[in-house]
C-alpha cells in the first residue's frame, strides 16, 4: 500500500499524481482536514481497509504485539459516571478529548461514539435495561423530547449542548472526528431505538445533526451512521425495510456502517472466518449511496479474504485488543498485512490539512 498525499479538495494518489473526485459531505462546510479524511476513505474503498480499535490501552497493546498502531482509534464521549455534567463525568469526557487531540497529532484518525446516558434518568445509562450497577433507564418520550418547550426537550438539548461544548475543543484544534452517534441505532438495547416508530429515532438523529452542524458549526464531524447486528424484532437479521425506517437520509450521513459480533443464533460467524459480506449487502440496501465501514466488532476479519473477495469495508474497528479470542499471532498477522492500513501508513496530519 503506497503512502498517500493530500491537497485541499483533491486526493492525489501514486507517483503519477492521478486525481480522484471528492465525495460530497453531509456538511458542505466541513473543514479541509475532515474533507481530506473523507476523500481518502472514499478513494480507499476496495483497495484496503483501515485497522481500528476502541480505547488507548488496546491501541498500545496492539502496538506492543504487532509493532504498529491501528490507523483509527475510537473513544467515547460519555462521562459514564452519574450524574451527567458532574465533576467526575466531565473529567472522563475531557480525558477522551485530550486523547483524541494527541492521537490526531501523532498521525492517526479519531473516531468517537457516545454511550449517551438517558437524558431523563441521570441514574440510568445508555441501555434500556439494567446495566452493571446502573438502574434500568426505561423508555424515552420521543414526542416530548422533539417538542420545543417541554421538560424532556430541555433535558435533550442540555445534553446536546454539553457534548457539543466538548466537541468544540476538537473543532477548535482542527481535529476531524468520525462521529458515530446513536450507535447500533436499530438494535433495541439502547434507549434511542424506537422499535415501534423508527422514524422517531431518525428524527432524533436529524435533531442532533441540525444542532451540531447548523447551530454550533461543528464542521470537523464526519457523520457515521451505525446499524446493529440485528433489528429489534425477530430472528431475521436483514429486515431491510425496517432498517431503512431508522435511516435519517443521505443528506445527514457521510459513512454508513454496522456492528457485528459472532452470534450463532443470528448466523454471524467468528470474524476470522467471516468477513460479513451479508452485513455489507444489508447496509448497501439501507444506504446504497454511502461508503461502508465495519464500525465495531470482535476483531478485524481475515485480511486475505478481504483483499481477494471483499467486502469493501473502508475501515474495520475491533472493540478489544489482544486477548483470548484475539490471539497475538492473529493481531500480528492482521496489522502487518498489506491490505490493512496502520497509523504509520497514513499521511501526516499536516498533509491531511493540505499544508506543506
């Protein structure tokens, strides 16, 4: 895989400097750094996949085993600790923001998701049911939340403002973010999934987009739509028409993805033998105009098969680093495979910005 060089608005590839047309972002005011990342991913489709992992410790463990850092580091914008917006919560979020800045400066690409604590239940969590020591969050009143002037709407906007304030630090530092809100959007285990009226969940996405982009001018965010390994009802993992009802529309999405973990009941095999071509086809039907990512999973699928047969995931992000189900020899093989792009193979951050 050759090293790539960017200039603003144009992707230049290879020794002959051939040009690739730029992808149109959901936010036309996207900063050049973020536009270059999006252009890169658009060009990369079918040529390679970025290796990614969640959490700084996992990234360090992968480096120790393979000698290479993942290209993409995923961090969480949630402060986890109740109550939201207390000192403990804010310290955790600030730590994620600081790590994101450092990762970008060191040459990597930042991804972020948000395990958003239920806006109306500070003692709950992102999960509808009981989660660890957190009580069940319960259902979410979408109608009230999306109606201006209600208490639920004020709670919703309080949280959007609080998280936008932290994202503003990354915008000010010109750090692009693969922003993956409302992740596993159609799965049913998080409060933001409205299984009975999926259009409400899609409206919630658009509300966040409008506030972050149009009002707060967070022009560093690349919007990543993210389905779950199954929809909320039944054993059929496809349910294309149901999944489509959760989708907010192409004008609100830059990249589309899905999270897949091995699951015998739903037919998903171990990532080392299954590159999840069926999941790719599902998302191609849900969002046919978008480049696709394996946004989260147990590990990076077999790069030999990805290189030979696809599917064309532009990045594959493991939730964990080395471990029992991710043996060191697999990590070493994966991250040193020519099809998997690591941090050292990305352009330098200043090159993403179009600077000399």
